[in-house]
């Protein structure tokens, strides 16, 4: 990295929570731009801090021949699996915009995968090419500009170089008539940015910058080493499903110690991570008293619950239709609402465990509003609140 250490440390003050986390976990730098390895990404969504003590100001500088050698390890998309990131480990590079895209995937229901694919497929030919995918760069970059902290323009320009690999102009690329309608998330940004005219404007910008952008593991995985392949929906769906499964497997295995189940207490620990719950001990103690005999949570139960969480908005709507939004609910009502809203069947033991965790007054009823609020934090892995520097 060419800037001195103090300058790079100062940049953290101008970064958003997502930027801060990316910079803290990214371990590679190429031509001034920071990248995560697949290992870094997995760490960033399953750990509070990097296992290695690298910092954003001492990422390893990578030469072009080293980068090309790393990308040679990337398998084609049809060879993808739920161990892709673990198998690649350090042999891969992920840009900041791709990091945001991968975070989006982790929190979306399977029904949303088709929507995501159609957002990239701007010409409607049921295939996504490299240029269409690179429009993602511009959409997320423009969204990020709206969230930037005001201050030293030189420092902000340095930060953009780290995150995007080029100095971005301050003039707007997105059309200004919708500037006041700022979506709440990057996923919403994608959904609101799908008009053909808007994609046409962004595609022109992509033509200007694509020649200066380096290939990444995702680009090679999706579009081949020459960038000429196209991505169909089946492969896209499988990639998204595999990524969700891989992260859940890693979280589950970190507690299972090679066994087929994790304890109810471990499940509670995982649920309460990345939430704004300050006193988790009271929830854990409540569960221990309510479930004295450990039965265990299987991976299938574990996965089904997080599939439900990815449908949390639909569940909230279903509960409002049941008119339970302002009062507590029982296990049968909860289980039925989950199935109606998401199509996911939660086992009686899993539902009972969830109730025992959150049923603070032990009346076998769940406070709907409190549960939804806590789970929204968990779903977004802490990004609803500021991550400590």
C-alpha cells in the first residue's frame, strides 16, 4: 500500500460499518485496491475478528503474476459446491462490491434468487454475461456514495481507490429524479435500479472502467478465464444455495465438535450473535431452566430455521394478518404462521427451543415484536447497528 500508515488508519474514520469490516478482514492488496480471500470472507461472516491479526494498513501486496496464479485455482461454475470457499481458502480474490453482493445472498430466501437473476439479465435472454454482472459495480458504488461520510475529500478519494480500484468522480451517474428515495439496503438498491434506461446508462460507465478492473474469483467462476461464458439461472441458483449452506455448515460445525447435533445452548449462542441483546446471559439461563435435558439440534433443523429467517419479512406480514402483531403468540400459532408464510416446516423441538430462549416470563408465549426485532439484527449479522472499530 503506497500511503503511509497513519493516513490509512485515518481512512477508517471515513468508512461505513460495512467498509470498516471489509477493510479489517481483507488481507490482499493489488494496485491500491483491497481484496478478501475466500477465507477472509468466511471469517468476516462467522467471526467477530480476523483470526490473523492483519490490519487494513498492512494487507499483503500482490503482483499481477501472483494474482493470475491465484485465479488459475478457480473452478468453473458447474463444478461449484457447498465447500467452494473452504476449498479455495486463500486461493481467491473478492472485491468490495462482490462482498456486498455475497452479503445480500446470505439474507435472501430461495424465492428471491430468480428476482436477483432477472435483475442482472437486462436483455431478457435468460443468461447473464460478464458485462451485465459488472453493472453491479456501479449500482453498489453509487449506493455507497449516498452513504459516504462527509469530510476530507482527499481521504474519501483514497478510500474509494481502496474499495473500487479507481478514483470515482463526484458527479452522479444515477438519474437524479429519484435521489430522495434512498433504499434501505443494497438489495433494495438492485431492485430499484432495474429499468432498462438506467441499466443502459450504467452499462456505458462499465465500458469505461472494465478495462481497468482486475478479474476476480467470482468473475472467473461465473464467466470463465476469458470472460466469454454466460451464466444461466440453474448455475446461479446453485451458487447462491451453496453459499448459504456453506456458511451455515461452518457455523454449525464450529459448535458440533464432529457430532450430528449441537446443544440447545449452542443454538441460542448462535442466534444471539450479532444482535443488540446486551444481557444474553438471562436468555441462556432462562433456556437452561426450561430445557433441563439436552436433546440437541440437527443440521437440518438448524438450516430450516435460517431459511425461515431469510423469509422474516413475509412471516411478519403473515403475523399481522393473523392480528397477533401487538400481542404474544403460542407455539402452534408460530409454527403455522412460519409454514404459511415461508413453506418451511419447523420441527416441534426446534420451535419449543426458540420459545424457551425468548420466553422470558415463561408463559409459553412469544413476544412477537421483540422476537422480530432481535431476529432482524441476527439476519443482517449486526449491520443494523454500528460495528465497533
